[in-house]
C-alpha cells in the first residue's frame, strides 16, 4: 500500500506544480496566489510521501490533506477538479492496498 499511496502523492505534487500556469491564465488568479497555493500543496504532498506507511495515522493525515486540496479551490478554482481526482485516486489506493494485503495473508 505504501508504494501505491506514495505514487499518488508524488504525481499529485507534479500535477499541482504544472497547474500553476493554467490556473493563472484561465482561472483569473494572480501568479503569486497560484504559485503559493500550488507550491505549498506540492511541498506537503512530498513531505507526506515519507510519512505514508507508518501506520493508520498516515492514512488519516493523507485523507485530511486531500480534503484540504479540494478546499483550496476557494483560492485557485482548478484545485476543485485536481483535488477531486487525486482524492479519488487516494481512496482507491487505500482500498486496493488493503485488498492486496488481505489477499496476500489469506492463501487461496
């Protein structure tokens, strides 16, 4: 599960950083706000990569982080869409990780 969730967070950081220019251009947000919001989200996502896999607390922190990314849509509208996509990937990753771990423990 750790590898899957770390991949989700890593890709989230990359996509959010790449979203700065379109958010500025299409979202009627100034460059400073877009860069600040997206930069902070990317840094937190990378920091969480090291925290994932250290118990259930990391799953809760990551889930709260996904909610905060969606909430940051108030400042940068593109974050509504990106946050929803990555929240879906995050919760799918938790579900698949638990399923794989359960299947690995119980023999067929």
